[in-house]
C-alpha cells in the first residue's frame, strides 16, 4: 500500500515539511530462530533461521543487506541523473553485513562493494560518494550508528 501523508514542522523550527512516500508494514513472530515475517500486502513472506545453523529461511542481516543494496542502486540512479550521467543497467552491489558482538553487546558492520561496468572510475566514485553521503535512505539511517565501508570495484 502506498501512503502519502505530511508531517508539519514544529513552529519556529527550520525543519522542512516531510512527506511520507511509503510505509512498510510487517508482522513478525518468533525471532531469528524459526520465526516468520509477512508484509500486510503478502508480497513478503519469509521464514527465519539463525546465521550459520541448519534450517530453511533467511536471517535479518541478509534482508538488511538486500534492502540496503537495492535502495543504494536506485539512489545511484537519482544521483547519476542529476549529474547528467547514464548509469549502466548492470550496476551491482555485493553487500556484506557483519553481526558482531563484544560481551553482551551486539552491533552491525557493513561493506558495500559497488561495481559500475563501463563507467569511468572517477565518475563512478563521485556517484557512489554522493549516494552514500546524501541520497540513500539506508546510508542516511545508519550514518554514525555502524561502521560502513563503501568500495568502488
């Protein structure tokens, strides 16, 4: 379901009016060991299994890697268009999300390995830098929260 709603800024603030483009809704039960998650539109229906153990299903880190890399490629298209550059159709990202822990504290680390075939490396790097620095919603959401390395291959 596509929703469109506006959030008004606090009077006197410099915050712009924010338009919600979409709200993802899921129902999840059971967690990463045998749990399930389903979207309200039934387009997503997954079973979970813990990383590195036998079982069917995916894990939250794989879903995060897939979502971030898909968002990043789309955001690269926005940036390339603004730069008047045609982004090749075969752009690809190999995303790696590490689930780490130190004692009882768990955290994530990420690497996005971006391949832009047929485009000059300097142009590719400029697109990737602007995408990660300004445009990609996942990059903006994780900034300052997790270690991220973005490589142009």
